[in-house]
């Protein structure tokens, strides 16, 4: 009867006479101290049903081998066409597995201006040519504003296959392709070298 009277009077919760800290009550109870405090507690044995996780595989060895192979192939190239053929047979860059086409150069190998961009995009991957998408159209307009076109320059990238999702190339992917980039610069011997974008500028420093 008393409870019904409380409900009829609008009492819908009970309040203790002393405040209760709900945060304190939700904390787990402290573990009991071991009887022998001077002895270290032995760790529990691993569960037999769960095998220990293997150590993460490192790519340093394979990465070094890929860079070494790239150096040998690049240095053996005597022309820009030789360098393209070396890249077509090179499997040391993982980007090649997901890309559609090799994207090497566009323009004039005899030009005195060399543009190096970051990496191919979707349109470049489809056509196998660098800077033919929206950024390429912008580059064409910028060159036209100073009286240049693609017959007066050579265009390439720091990596020669499209990174999935147009992401920024990783340091390892750039390192594997860099021997070919450096050899391209040696063969073309441009008077002006232009890095297009922050990643390309950092790679060419």
C-alpha cells in the first residue's frame, strides 16, 4: 500500500540517504596481493589451442634485392628506349601487379626540359602515358602559357605504375623505381628539371 501511494504521488525512483559514486562501483575489484611479495609471479602458460603469432615478415631483404636489380637494369640502358624495355621486364615493383599499363614517358627525349611528377592516375594507367588526365590538361595549359608543348619537353614520374586508388606512392615503391628515374635524368641530361608536386620534389632532393 505504501509503494502504491508513492507511485500515485509521482515518486518514480529511490534516493539513498548518502550519495553513491557509480564510477567507483563500476571499477573492477583489485587483485589480491600474492602471499610471497618477494617472489615474482610466474606468467600463466599459453593456451595450447592458440599458437603464438608469427613474427611479421620483413621486406627489407626483398626490397634491397629489388633495388639492386633496378640499379643494374637501369645502368645497362644506353637510351631512353632501352630504359623502357628494362622497365617492361622489371618485376621488382609491387605496383606492377595491380596496374594496367606501364606509364614511362611522354614527349621529346631530346628536349631540354624534363618534368617529373608523382605517379600515374586512372587515365594515365588506361592510356600508358603520363599526365593525360585532369592534371595533364592543366600542365598543357601551363606550358602553353609560356609557348611550350609536349614536343619541347619530356614528362615522366617517380613511379611508373599507378598506385591503387591513386594513393601517394610509398617510400619503398619510390626507392625501387628511383634508379630508373636517375638513369632517365642522366640519359636526357635536361637543362631544366621540374618536380611536379611535393612527393616528386622530396624524392628528387
